[in-house]
């Protein structure tokens, strides 16, 4: 009996670590600031056919609308209410997107901003995305409703009311993060309102949440909220499925609040991953690709089953949040493709691909003066649609990294090798490495300043394989390089350091 109870508890508690992806899919993509209407189309026309398992969407809740600076992307991290109209679209469009994406096997994960409302001192009469009235001075948000009683200010003991010192765990949880009005999540009423918001989305069919700013909430309060969440909608998910939870906690070490306080509640964003991988790929601090032989837990990261990993995110690609200058982004496209390729080939963590918009980057003394710029939009601030070029790339300032052949094909690689262990590691002691995933896939990377020339054990059955980095398998032919694997599993690789993409990847489904 005791065992049964334990098993049930374990079964239930493990479920929020599972992204519940369909048909053996393994990766999600953050379609940062995309409109719901465009995401619905993208699910049908691109994500489903190319094996993406889910989309992290920008916050769907009603947010402040700012004019100085002009409609920054970050206005969506300042909720005004839990009404479902935002810069990305209204409630009907949201519902339509969730339904259509689910119907083609692509999950939706919501960025939930529940730690705070808008910035303090915003005053009365400011704009909000559904037109709801609010008054930040009196902490009045009648569309929830929240009033002054529902905020933490009484508990914060810094002179400014702000978080002044990340070494003081009380400040970090009870004071304002960059002046954002901090909700009192220990109150049953506030927990109830937050859970009601999240449950509305669950009932609409979302598969889970990326929960914003979790470092700034007490784990006990979060646990109380998560316990109130409904199971996923059985129209698309098996009965008893718990919502997938990813908590945003920035833990690069050196602060008293650690990711491990949160890993019992759900997955946690592993920020060390992108920061360290960036350092390795850039060859800073004497780092080398060959050191990745024990990549993952061996590098001081959390357990693989607790981690959500990414090369860059919407904050650190523009100098917000943390990670520092080492973070690789689409601006360094050659290094970026290697980094994302490596992430997707490696078994560690649940992987998230970033999909960005371009902005007028203007770095002055190490700071990007235009780090606030919002998505491609019309003069009135309405977000532009995402037009697709005949060559399947995106236009109008949308970068669409997830459509880059090298990245898209590695998302498929990850699905093909799902569940296989890391195998046949090889390195040259420098920046040339190769590894396989059982007998299902193999990747070879050259980040040295000279040619890679080696015969390696791929672990794959003999045959001719199409390299999915330089091209695609189309029917029985290959538009890129071909790799001959002998009956013993060995293959010869030659990768010049001056190639556009100095890496090769082959897998069971790319066999000709
Ligand atoms: C905007 C304005 C503010 C204004 C405010 C209210 O920029 O000037 O006061 O409105 O009017 C986003 C933007 C913010 C924006 C906000 C609201 O990034 O600029 O404020 O929307 O519109 C911390 C949090 C983390 C947070 C991150 C940005 O812990 O949760 O800051 N990320 C999320 C979202 C983000 C969003 C919010 C939260 C708020 O992803 O988009 O903000 O909803 C240390 C700490 C980290 C801390 C960083 C930030 O990091 O560890 O926890 O992140 O500092 O400064 C080394 C260390 C590393 C350290 C880092 C930086 O790398 O190793 O630990 O240095 O010091």
C-alpha cells in the first residue's frame, strides 16, 4: 500500500517535467512576439511537417502599452489583467491557434507572468492592450481585480522598495524586481486568481507554462499555485496529464538562491548551458570543444531530467537577464548554427530553439542602446505578420532561425535519435569533436583553424547517408554532401575550417 502511494506520488510529480510532446517530437521553439494568427499558420505549414513539438508563446495576458520608449518588447512583461488580449492578438485568435496547433500535433506553452503587475509609478490613464483601466500609483487593477492589499510592499525592507542585493533572499522574493509591482503570492486570494488564469489556458488546450521570474517567488507559494492547476485537456492529452512547468530561475552560481530550490516543482531554465557553450564555441578562456566530453551534469549543471536548455533567449540575446557577452545569437550566424546543432545532437535536457526578430542593434560601450525595440510593426505599434519568402525564409525583419536548414534538420535529428545514449565520442584534444546517439545518428564538428581529416566509428549501419547540414535528403537523392559508412560502422570525414558550416550530421532517416 505504502509502495503504491509512493508510486502514485512519483507518477504524478514526474508529469510536470514531461513536455507531453506528440509523435516522438522533442523540441520547442520560442516564437518571440509572433501574432497568434501567424503561429497557427506556422504550426500547420512548417512546425508540424518538420517535427517541432511545441511553441513557447509570448505572454498572452493584457499588458501595459508604453509610448516612451515606443512599444518596447518588454511591455508584455507588465500585466494589467489576465484578460487574453495582447499585442499578439485577442482571445478568439489565441483559442484558434491553440486548437489548430494541437490538431497538427504541436503543443503550446504559455509564458506566464505571475510574479508582478506593471511598473510602479505608472499612474492613472495609461494604456493597456485590452483597454482596461488601472492605476499603478494606488495599485488598483480592477479587471483582475487586485488592490493595494494584494501586493508585497509591506514585506520589503529595502529603502527603495526595490531588490538591491541578490545576496538577500528576502529582498529577492519580497521586493520589486526593476520596480514591477510585486504580487503577494502567499495570499490565498492572489494564488486563486493566478491559478484561475492558468487554468483558463489549460482548459483551452495549452500543454504547459514557462513561468517568468520564479527566483522572485517563494518555492512554497509556487507549489501552492501549481497544485491548483487542472490536468491537461483530454481532447489532446491523455487523462491525468499534469501541465509541463519550466521555471525561469537564473542560476549561474554565486547567489544564495539556487535552481535546486525549484527543481522539485518542475523543470528549470539552465542558464549555465548557453553561457558556457558560448564560451566554448568562441574559444574564450582557453575552452575547447573537446572539453565537452562530459557536457551536462559534468559541467555543474542540474540533472538532465530537470533542465530546459537553449543557446540564447529573448533576454540574453540583447543583453538583458544574464549570461553575458559569451552568448551566441543569430547575429553570429556561423557559430550559432554550430552551437544549436551541438545542443540538438546532445541528449542533455529538453531543448528550446529561439526564433527572433531583427532590431537596430547599436552597441555603445558594451550596451545595446536599442535593446528595447519591439517586433516588426506598423507606425501605430501593431505587430506585422510574418511573410514567407519563396525560399522558405522569413521576410520583414523576422529572423526565423527555426527555419534555417541546419537548425530545422537538427530538430529532426533529435527526434530520430530520441532515447539513444551518447556514444562513440571522439575528439582531437582541441576543437574537433564527434559523437553519436546509439546506432541512430552521428555528428562531426570542426571548430579548429585547420582541416578535420579523420576516419571515425559512427555506430551506424553501413550505407550511404545524406549530410543534413549541407543539404537535404530528397527522395533517394541528397542535395548536400554524402557520407559512406562501411559495414564496420566507420566513415571518412574531411571538413575544412573555411566551410560555410564546418559540421556534418547524418542519421537513420537520412540514409539513401
Ligand atoms: C522595464 C525597464 C525597467 C523598468 C521596468 C518597470 O527596463 O527599467 O524599471 O520596465 O517599468 C523584461 C525586461 C525588463 C523590463 C521588464 C518589464 O528585461 O528590462 O523592465 O521586462 O517590462 C532578473 C530576473 C529575471 C528576469 C531578468 C530580466 O531574475 O527573472 O532579470 N527575466 C524575466 C524575463 C524578462 C522580464 C522579466 C523577467 C520581468 O525573461 O524578459 O523583464 O517580467 C542577476 C540575477 C538575475 C537577474 C539579472 C538581471 O544576473 O542573477 O536573476 O535577472 O541579474 O539584472 C552575471 C551574474 C548573473 C547576474 C548578471 C547580471 O551574469 O552571473 O547572475 O550578471 O547582473
